């Protein structure tokens, strides 16, 4: 169940916003507007943050967890568009086009979310060049991910789709080994594959030394360098 921490300044939100150059570059009045209108939401796995066809009311920054952007076909099958990771923002495209959401947005894991209302989002877009530069970078990076996922769903074998799904949720950090708090069920939703097929692919990756599993914590330990090499060579690096 989603819980809303209410309006007004929040220490978690303040720390999160201070980490962004576009926020630090704002004049005092816009910094104050952003901080005082932002709200924090807590979501449990499976909770919906936004629904397809509903009005677009917020820009979402992820403090913790994973959010899944996806669409549902007429046969009930799901297609993941993007997996929003900790430290990323989403929902900007619908706000820019001033249209209802074209996808569902739900929590894959327990999540903490910074919600910026559309009125504040538009005020920042109209007044801040650094903010607009950041939006351009975000949308360019997400477009690259969309193309990658489209190629994976159309042309690649299941193992490559799982590898690209893992790379999507891995953080852009120099650390070679990363612990990903994502379950096989969640990974299957991201990849659009059955849990059994994901489990088979992970078994292959374990034999290759790309992943290992922490049994007590339920986390995947991923060698991101090996994973990236596997993805770039379409599995030949394994």
C-alpha cells in the first residue's frame, strides 16, 4: 500500500534534491518552491504509482528501490518499457506532452519516491536552463534503453534478454561487483520471460562467473564488467 508522507519540507527529500546539480543551480525562490511542494511516497512491491490513461500529475525521483514502466497487451501479456533505478527520475515525457500516462508505473520492490507536482515541474522547465539540459540527458539515455529493449525482444535469445535486463537494473558505478536486490520474479517481469526461463539463464551466468546468489539475503551478486562484455558481444564473451 502506498503511503504519502504529506506536503512540506522533508529531510529525505532535501538530501535527495541536494545531490542534483540542476537543483543546486536554481535561484533561492525555485529551490524553495521545489522543496516545499515535493512529497515523499512509500510503496510496497506491486503498488501502482501511476496508471495508464490517468492524468499525468507528477515527476518521480527514486530514492530507493525499483519502479517498472510497462504496458499490457490485449492478451494480458506485459512488456517492460523501462526499469527506473534508485537515483533516477521518470514520468517527464507525459508531463512534457501534457497527456495521460501511456503506461503503468508500479513498484517492483519496496520503494521511496520523491514526487514533484506538474506545476513545479513546468515552473522549473520555463525558468532553468540546467534543468532543461538535465531533462534532455534523461530522455536521451532512456531512448537508448528503449531501443536496446526493443532489439532484445525482437532479435535476441532469452539469455541475452536476461543479461540486458540485469544490466538495466545495475547502477552506473565503477564497482565491478554489485549486489542487486531484485528477485527472479521481478527480473522475469522486466525481461518479459517466465520465471523458469530466467532461472535457466541465471544458471548459465553462474557457470560463466557473471552472477552468484547470496542465499541468506536473496540478492544477486553481478560482475558488471563481465555482464557488459556478454551483452556487447551477444553472449560470445561468455
